[in-house]
């Protein structure tokens, strides 16, 4: 009987490491998939701010230096957080090199603030090419990034690691949102040939897309965080306060 229990224990350990290996592999694959998009966005932003290449872009606003710095800074910062955020979720990397996790965290905080504020400033000053619906959807996205960035660093500084991780998961799905936006269009166009897509993002699909690249994913995170067998959800349901010195990075 004892040997049987011991075998079951070993099986649990094996499954745990399999889960970690799978999640790590998926996150690394995500980094590789987002690299081409991030490289293009960062290159466009850098060239625009350093060589005057932005004059050929529809995003460039004549006589509005603040708008131009905001939107192209937004592109550079967005590229950075798109690639780096998945790395922050890799548990073995956090444990092996905690200083790297902390250092990348500061980079992502700065990137999240610059990306969200830059995008919001541009939208307020100039709107978007897709009109009011796109402006509303993109502004909502920027506000979500701003809030999640501030909350993530807030709970990290308080050493409230459970809540820090929850907000970091929300920030993660937002950080890859710009990439997901383009993936949605690619998949939809391949499947339908551009059905309900209009000029200057004026079609029904375009209007849905103004919100669909981040709202469903945030809702999915909220559902995940409330699954009863997750330890953080369990503590909330039991009415216990978040313990500030508990690191649940391996949960």
C-alpha cells in the first residue's frame, strides 16, 4: 500500500513538471511568433522619430510634434512589451534569475505606461482612421493597459504576490493585444475573403474588432482566476486577506 502511495506521489510530480514544460514551451513559442510584428513596429517607430520617414505614414500629423512623438513612441514601447511580457510568466526563469524578472519588470512598467499614454494622447488629439467606434475601442484598450500596468507594479511593491500575479496575467493578454488584432484579421480574411470588412475599418467586422482583440481575453482571464481549485480564488472565496509575503509564482 505504501509503495502504491509513493508511486502516485511520483506521478503527481511528473505531471507538475510536464505542465511547467508545456507552459514554458508555449510562452517561448509565443515570443517567437510575435517577433516579426514587434520588429516591424519598433523599426517603424525608430525610423519615424530619427530619420523623418514618418512623413510617408498616415499616422503623421503635420505641425503636431506631440502627436507624432506619442504615436511612434507608442509603437516602440508596444513592440517591447509584446515580446518581453510572455517571458515574465515563465516560472523556472523567475526562480532561476529573480533579478532578471525584476529588471524586465521595470522595463515593462515603463513600456506599458509609454505605450498606453502615447496611444491615448494621439487618440484624444487626432482620433483614429476608423472613426468613433475604433477610437472608443482603442481608447478603452489604452486605459486597460494603463490600469493593469499600475496595479501590477503596485502589488509587486507591496509584496502582495498573489494579486501581483493576477494583474500581471491581465497585462499579459493586453500586451499581446496588438499582435492578436492582426492575427484576427489574417484568420478572418483567409476564412471569408474579407467579409464585412470596409474601407478605413468601417465594416461590421472592423467595428467588432475594435473591442474583440482584448475584451474576450480579459474576460477569459477573469474566468480563469475564479476557478475554484486555483489557490488564489480559493483564498478569496474563504474570505482570507491576500498574504503580502507569499509568492505564488509556481501556482
